[in-house]
């Protein structure tokens, strides 16, 4: 698969296998790097060239970014090298300090393509921003082991499915979402080799573009609530609920979302590959389901996939996915 550079408004998106070698040349001088112990070994030249390097630990983005703010220098692009948590933390720090963010993803989270992120706790005027610089090298972005890769691909598929059917959907993001779903399906038609990983990396980029434009509703509310209230991992939460939320979205728009059930079949296969074919398998206690349904029912984003799901429907879907 050939690489490309895509200039989209204020951002430059560089895609292609091997393009990590260009990162230092493409990045602006004086950038501040947020990364993890594991991710920094994927791009040592990026680490070495940074003006500052800060490690991001486990936790919630609003808390992590608030902790980092006093320690991060006041100048330079804030670049996240890592998965969705790291990239979202870079966006949160950039948005709170009036600086641009950059992203070099090491998972299929698509955080590099969106302004969807938590803001630092206690910072009332923090803005939500998209990275102005994106470098997506499939050798990093799609580098996860098979089970983690499948969970991350399920997250990408959730973006692709839901972006097509929100009240904010429009033609170009929908085309990108459909191509993303096609690429994911093609990648999981056989063994996962480099070309399939390239497909998954591009699918993540396209589905992220789509969800940034069209936002999200029922499916993401359910998966995000499983993470925040239930304690599940982000990719695994998407993998566990997606076979059921696709059906709920199809019922809202019959014949449009998944008329032949092929997306539900793909979602089930991804969940099985991820070891997340059931909420019970991803560390969420059954007694947490009702609490998740109550919390999810308060989310405004449910209005974007009408008719708005109520607490009873959310609980029923959680139980089906249990």
C-alpha cells in the first residue's frame, strides 16, 4: 500500500509504512513528547530529538493531563507517541495551554484524527483540539499482538458504523466510514500479515476522520461507560458490545446500517479474536451493568442516534452482551 500526505485544513496527515523515519524531519523544532516506556522504544529518534519527554502512566485522561500540566514546558507542539490515552493526553495538554498537538499512534484508537477527548480536571476554559500533525506508520499503529489488535480493530469498526448513522452524518465522512469497514473486513478475511496491518491502520485513520465529523451515539456511550464505570479496557469494551449495538442502530434505521448482518458477523469475529465475546470476559462484574445503564442514560450523545435510548434499553443491551 502506497503512502500519502493529506493536507486537511489546519492539519497535515502523513501515512505509510516506514514513514516513522521521516518523523524528526517533519516535526517542528522544540516539540514536547508525551509517551510510555513501551512506545518510546518504537521511535527512539523521536524521543532523542524532543525538547522534553514525559511518560504517561495508566489512568483517566482528565486526571493524567491535569497532573502533567505543571511539569510540561510552556512552548512547542505537544506530541503524543502511543495509544489513545497518550494521544488524548497530548490533545488535552495542548488544548489547555493554547498549543498545537501532534500524534504518532501505536494503536488503532484513531485518537490522532479527532477532537474527542477529556479536558484536564479543574481547567474550565480548556479547549478540545485535533492534532495539527499526524504521522500514522502502520508498523507502529497496527503493531499490537493479535488479541489487542482485534480489540483495537473493533473500536475502529465502531467508529465506522456509528459515523454513518448519527444526526450529524454527511456524505464524505460516510464514504470514509464505509471504506474503513471494508478494509477491516478484508484484513480479517485471512491471516494477519503486514498488508492486513496496513489495511487496519488506514481503516483507523478513515474511521477516525468520520467519527470526528459525525460524532457518535448509542454504541460509543455504552462502550465508554463500560470503561469509566465498569473498569473495562477501551478496545475490549467496544468489542464486547458492538455485535449488539449494531443491531440496535439497524433497528433505528432499518435497511441502512447493517441490512444483511455482515457487520454484526464481523463484529462477533473481532470480539472472539479479542477474547471479548462477552462483557463477563473483560473484567466487568455483572452487578455493574445496572450502574452502567444508569450512567449511560444521562449522556447527551444518545440524542445523536434517535430515538434516544433509555436506561431500560441500555440495560437490556448490556445483558445481551453479558
